[in-house]
C-alpha cells in the first residue's frame, strides 16, 4: 500500500513509522524544523509499545509525492480547510483520505473540498507528541485507531486499510460498525479533558481532587453526549459514565494537547472542541452551560494565538 501522512506529528508520525515497519510505502508531509529533521535524521519513535526509527521521504509539497492509495490526514483541526486545498496532487482515482483528528466536523470539511466519496472517518486514542524535531514520543494511551466508511459500508478499500493497519506492531486497529458514533464518543471525552485542563490550567489529578471542578468535568461529558443524541447519534447510554471512570484512572499529572497549545502560545483547537459543542447544540433543546463557560474562558487566548 502507498500512504501519504499529511501532518507527520504525534499521531501521523507514529502511524507512518508503524506502517513503514510493516513494509508499506510511506511518504511524510510536514513543515518547519520537524521537516528538516525528518529529511536529515529520519523519524524516531519513542514508545511504550516499543521504539523504532525509520528513514522515509519527507516533503512540504504534496506534488512531490503524487497519487497514493491512502492519505492519513492528521493535521490540527484548525488547519483542516487550508490543508484540504492542498490534497489534489495526492488523489488518484481510488484514493481515500482518512481523518485521524480531534473533533466531529473534519470529515464534513474534507468532503466540502474533495467530495464525500473520498473521505473515511477515523479516531485516534493515543497520547503522543513531537518531543523535538524528528522525534515522536508515545507516552500513553492504547495506540488504538478506529476507522470506517461514513455510510457504514464494508468496502474493499476499508477492508484493505484494515488489513494494513492490523499488520502494524504497536497499533490496535479497529474497524467500526458506525464511525460517526465513534467520533462523538471520543469527542465527549476530549472536550472534557482538553477543555477542563486548559481552562483551569490544572492537571487531571487536581481536577479530581476539587469537588466543583470534577463536577464540571463530568457535566461537560454529559452535555456532549446529550448533544450527540439530539443530533441523531446513537451513543450508548453508559458513554458518559464510562469516560468519567476512565478519567478517574488517568495519571494525576495528565494534561491535554489543548493545555499544551495554550501554555506554549500555539493555535488552539477550541473551535473544533468545546465551541463546536455549543454550535451543535443550537437548534436542539439541549443546554450546554459548562461547554459555554469553557469556551468563554479560553476564547481570548484562542483568538490571540490564532492571530499570532
């Protein structure tokens, strides 16, 4: 299989290295110092599932790669529309673009740019980041990747993708029955974890220890689940309880990518997370005061870092 990893950061870099180790033809698309390091030193993965190092072609120009079987689309949500406009050189007649991003709107934004028939939904459960240029650190999470056709069909291309990902060591590959449910399921957790650790600037351990903050954390999860159901997504009844129980077992010093971006003055995914909950609640009978509060607290910082 020929893969292009569009956004070779914590998620994309990890997947690209694992696919290359499994014998697939992988091309990395990155930028800046990270790209320079990928070209000169290769890609190194430090992982709780086993380290690896690979030398792969890397570029910032998709035209250097040409058509591929699959594009694994792993950019930040706020870069989706701009990056989608650069996908054309990678698209052959049967190319699928698989979104492994945060949020529930990326697939629609991709479909607006390249057509819904090319888009595959995906969810990544992994704590990984660029530790330094050319180096990706996987520090936690099961490295579980869930994916599926947006209409739920079991097509030849999703079967081939499933086989490719299942061939990778250090990857738990899951073909979803309904990927839309999976997207909203993760969304419920990440809005609480990202929103609360960023808004309070506290690790999850401190949030658990503060009764009011922990109540807010639980309420954010519950609000997202209610909005999902109001929009026709059949989330299991125990989704909120499951995520709260999961959060109780997280390392006490666990933060989130949104907290990292806030504290490092980088563009934030607020509009794809808690602010998106508020948008999706419009026109329903669901109130989302906790997500509104998190959005209001973080909005000045998100706007400032988006400008700079």
